[in-house]
């Protein structure tokens, strides 16, 4: 009954260059952390993004959203969790949560929506077989 | 009857460092362009962000959203329009549109939501008088 | 007898995202400002970098150096001057100076050294004719 | 007789946002990697940068230099080694090497020079005792 979900968590330390003069991690940087988390997630199921590009498709972002709850500071270790609920068909939504590793506090949530695109033709496609197969294989292991 | 709106447009040229290997402007960079556009808008009504900070409040971002329609490329000149509809009370929403200056095409839309915060006490406040007054003075000129 | 020099100045406003928690512009950002200044300089002599890439060569950086004298702050307008002394042959050195527009103070100096490379073959070449010709045409006007 | 050296290596994976349209890691990003490596090095000897700032001094950069030998690509794991030769007195030089972890190839070398500064007075100081002591304690263990 329940839809299976692909989920993955990665840790990253906040860089000095990412902090603004409020001493907070700059708000635009969260989209980089989301991107690192989702590429780590895809790597975990055997689909590194370099492999995706070699297979002739890319995952352009259609929408991105961040809800900021508490600031991240320099040198904090952040745990970024990304989740895909079920195998996507034409669009893929990925949800994110960012926690401070030490305090466990939730710092931010968000999501991105992606298309599957053939960069040569610049046309949008359905989910590529290689992608659906990798997710399916992962779901068999759950 | 109609609510007055504060609106402002600024132009920025896309930097080489902002382009990714799809040759598109990186999706997280739009939040920097939104931030430049809103600080330019506040500067236009006599409220540079440095002045805001000196007056003892900051505008932390609560939410940010971007909808991507067409890519921006290296060296493109982007026109970023930001709009605040009416004088805010406890939260402020700013809407954005990003156009390619040469083609006139709409590349992205989005919004940010902000609180008014006293950084010394880390407490949220209502819209500061200096802020409401500057917007009001601007609306008198419309 | 004196070697002619190509020189050009551009102005850029420091972004909030570029400031670190010392309230200074982050030290790595100067290399972005150098890059903006040199691409503006090439645009001024009719050689926009997009045109350079279309003509089948790129200008990879071999070395970069920055000497920091005084900090740049948020919202400062910086004047970045770049200079090429004479027409290059196999390597090209570009020198930079960064001044605060309001105070006139010198904030930083630096240089970059570039090769001329054919990206298809990844091989280094001598200065391409289109490049030497554009510089020569500019020097005729001095 | 030989001067002792503090040396440390850290690994970082190249982010998508760091790649330019030549598919190389952007040349300015190396200064961020240098900064991560030196703060990791200081953390290893019990001097996290947050502790340094709490002790009332900062380490502003006076000079930075990078020599680029081979490009880094998306998803590469880089090993960044930083070295301080001997206990500094008034200036501190840190040397860096960046290798590709998989191939072992040297991608870049460089250095940064730092002052010790009291941010409250904006005045330059000699090496703070806490700093010299931490390096000395580390050298005792070699």
C-alpha cells in the first residue's frame, strides 16, 4: 500500500566562504547543499550524475523552494537528507531536510522539481529506463 | 482601492563563474540575483541595506522560491524586477521576475518572504517605522 | 619606444553574498572580479569571450596572484583596472588594480597569466591571429 | 637542525556549482579549497578557527597565489595538503598542494600569507601565544 521512498543523508561542513556578515550561512547556499545531497543520493543507488550525463540526459531544475527555520553557522556540520517518493514518470520531486548534526535541530526544509531532458535535442523526455531501473533495483532491497 | 506597489528593475551581466557545465547559470545563483534586486530596490527608496542594519534591524529570509523557465547563459544581461505589494506589517513578501534583456524572454520568477528582526535580541518585530515611512513616502510620489 | 598597453576599468558593486563574517569581501572573490575586468577589457576591443570561444580557443589561467591591502565591504563600488602590456606571444600576463570608488583607496593588486589553448585538442598555441589583430587595431588608435 | 613543519591533508569532492563551462573547476575556487585545508589543519592541532576568533584574533590574508597545472572536474575527489614550516613570528606562510585522489596527479600548488590581527583594534600583532603554544605542542609529538 505504502509508496516506497528513496532516501539518503550526507554530511557537509559549512565553509567560511559561505557565511555572510550576519554570521549565517548565506540563504542561496542551501540550493548547493540540496544539489550535493541529491547527487550523493543518486551515487548511492549506482547512478552518479556523471553517468547520467553520459547516458544522454540531464535533470534540469524546474522549481526550487527553501523554508528557513534556524541559521547555520561557520564550521557547523549539516546533515542533509533527500527523499524521492516512488519512481517518477515525467517530473521528479525531491524533498530535503537540513539538520545541525550536533544539536539535531532542523534548520531548513525544501524541495526541487526536475525534468528529464535530452541536452542534444533540448527536449523533455519521460523518466529514462536506466533511471527507473536503478530506483526499482533499490526498492527491491528495501 | 488598488493596493500600491513598490517595484524596481536592475540589470546585471552573468559572470563566467556563475555558469555550470550545462552552460546554464547555476540554479542557486538566482537567489543572489533576487538579493541584489531587492537591495537595489530599497536603495532607490532611500533605504540602503547598510542603513537598515545601522537602524538595528535585519531582514532574514523565511522562504525562497524560484521557478525556472529558460536558462541564462554566460554574458547575458539580465533584467531583474522586484515588487512589494503594499506596506508590510509582520512579514514581507517580495516577488521577482528575471528577463533576458536582449530577447525580452522571461527566464525565471520567484519570491522571498522576510521577517523584520532585531539582531541584538534575535527577536522578530513588526515593520520598523523607518521602513514603513520610506515606503509611504514613495507611495505619495506615485 | 615605449611599449603600448591595453588598459580598461570597470565598476562593480560588492554583493551581500560575497561578504564573510569579518564583514570583508571574501579573499577568493577577487579572482572573480579580475575575471570580470579582463572580459570587460576584451569586450571593449571587440573580442567578447563568447567570440573567443567561437573562434576555437580559450584562455586557461596558468597562475593567479592577489596582494590584499585594505578590505572591501558590502555595497562598496569597486573600480577594477586591468592592463596587458604589449601584444602577447605564447603567454599573456594581465595586471589588476582594485580601488574603492568613493575613497579612491587601493584595496588590492594582482595578476593572472594565461595560455592560448585549443579546447578540441587540449593543446597550447601561440596567440591567435584574431587576438593579435584586435590588440593591434586598438594600439593604432592610441 | 631541520625546521619542523606542520602538515595536514584533507579530501573534498568537487561540487557541480564549482564547475565552469569549460567543464573545469573555476580558477577562483582553489582559494576556497586552500581555506578549507588550512582550517582543517588548525582544527587538527586543537585550534579551530572559531576558537581563534574567540581568543580575539583573526588571520587576514595578505597575499594569495595559485599555480594551475591540470584541471579538476566535477565529482573529482581532491586531496589538499597544507604546510606551515616552523612557528611563525609576524607573518605566516602556508603552502598548498592539490592532487586528484584517484589519479594521484598534481593539479595545483599555491600559498597564502597571513597576518595576525586584533579585529577590535584592527592592529597587527605578533603570533599570539595560544597559536605558538599549539604549534609547539604539536612539534613535540613529531
